[in-house]
């Protein structure tokens, strides 16, 4: 009797998976093998149960849905390692920080997540939230995406960024004392014990990456732009605790000393890295630390300076041109780079601007595409995304032109599939 019931349950489970399983054949002119940099013609990609199961197969199964994309070129879904989905930029963030509920922030994040997916970005890392609540807004959106409730990329979310009282990322800096109370749950820490509390709170509530602010920033009101903020000891405590949970740490760092301190603490990526020098580059290469330069935001910030606080503008005018020059040096030195926009500083949905910006700093187009695919996958520690390859998740986009020759074509992605589901055609 017992085995009979098990058999029935087994049959039901087969029927229900079959009902969800979608087999699709995508036909296009070519696909880009981002690892070799070669265009492969033709591109007949068989997708079953969300995975790529065959490329240019001899035999095509009967009764299969076919999507003919004509002369378009296929690429793996793009990735952005530095976004803030619950923020939009309008010269500052104060209106969101002081006036918007976490609930509305989640809806804002859903809106921005859909824009990001439609731009061809199928996986993103959300490195910190703008809403000063103990609710982890972007973690909620990430889970909603995983459960298929919303049209969104796969989101690896950080919860709150971890910083010092009055540091970059202490979003109450500039507000009246006592207006908003913050502590380790909000990522504001003083000392190793609070650092530990902050990490454990974010991880307990679903963070899959931890973001720290090793140094001062540009769009915040503290005086320095490059000075180290978290102590060496605080950073070490955070990284060690996150690593015990098999979670990686991303470090916002502009100044040279802070960059080096974060690398020595064991972070996986340096965000911005504006004042990176030869010593820091060498250390990053030795330790396999990835640079996420967020270089496209320079053009965006410098074109909207009239809306930004003058103190921030002064910092931006000082550090951002240096950051551009130093990125060119890092590219030449062969530092491994992953794509990050710092959206909304490049507006959500315009994430591909970063590819053009990296090329403008001297990167080869294929390397910009690698930054947006295989290098990002490596940073996330995900081995089944970032390439059009048998056994990989079917994250596939299509563009009109060969992106190696026309990087701008990535700004108007025509087709988006994530894990075998078509979101844009
Ligand atoms: Zn950021």
C-alpha cells in the first residue's frame, strides 16, 4: 500500500514538472562565445527546463516551440555587480531617506528591477539599500524574483551597507540629531562587536553578499573623499564572519590606503577603486580581488552638477577624473574587472552605458563583455551563468549588431530570456 502511494506521488510529480517544463529552440544568425571572443554561426540553441541543453544540434526534437530571431546576434545575459534598486537619483537621496516607507521602497525597487531586466541584465548584485528601516527591502525583491512574482533579474542582495557613524553610507549624516535612530541592524557600527552584529543581522535576514564602506565617498557630506573609515580590525571581523557563512564581501573604497586595507582584510571586490595605485593593483592580482570600477557614472554626475550639493560636487570634480585615469592604468595592468554601474547613478535600465564607458577608458569591447559576463559570474561564485554553453542557465539576450564592433548595440537589447523564460521579444 505504502509503495503504491509513493508511486502515485512520483507520477504526479513527473506530470507537474512536465507541465512547467518549456522546451524552446532559439534560432539566430550567430552567438558570441565570450570566452574565446568568437562569433559562432549559426546559432540554434536548444533550451529545456531553463537550461541550455544543445547548441546547433543535428536533430531537433518534434513539437518544440521555435523562436526565430532572424539575423540577430545572441549573447549571454549581462550582469551588473553594483546597483541600488530601491534608489532613484535626483541630485540626492534625501527625499527617499526621510519621506519614503520601506513598502514604497520595495515597489520602487520592483519598478527598477524590471527596467534592468528589459535592458538585458539578467543577474545583478544589489550592494546596499537606501531605506533606513530594519526591513531588508532589496532582499525581499530578490526573493520575489526567485519565486517568479515579478519581472526582475536574479538579484544577489546585500541588505544594508556597513559603515561607521557619520561615514559614507550613514544616510543620517546631514539630518538633525535624533531624527532617525540607526544602529548595527541598519549597518551603522562602531567597533568589532557591532561589526559582527551588523553582518549577522544582514545574513540572518537573507543577505547573500555583504557590502562595506572602507573609505569616505563622493555623494555624502563627510569632508574627505578617500580617507579610510572602517578600521582594519572592523573590516577583518566583517570579512571573517561573512566567509564563515560562505558569503563574499564587496568594499566601497576610493582612497589608496583604504583600498589596500580592504584587500588585506580579504574582500572579494573593490568598488570604485578611484585612487588605486601600482601596489594595490599588484595585491589585487595576487589575491584574485576583482575591481568594479563604476566608471560610467562620472559622465552622468558631471552632467547634472547643478542639482547636487556643492560639497559633493567639489569632491566629484577632484576624484572622478583621477578615477578615470587610474582605471585606464588598471586595464593596462591586467587587473580583473567586473561591470558595475552604481545605478541609479547611471539610471536604472541604462546599465549598458557602463560597457561603452569602459571601452572609452581603453578596454577592448570583448573585455568589457567579459566584465559583464564571465568575470561577474566569477565574482558571484556562480559556475552556471555568463556563457552560452551546454549545461548553463538559459540567460540569453539578442542584439542587432556584432557587439565587438559596435558596443553601442548593447544599449538597445531586442530579446531577453532568463532561465528559459522569455521576458522581451
Ligand atoms: Zn553604490
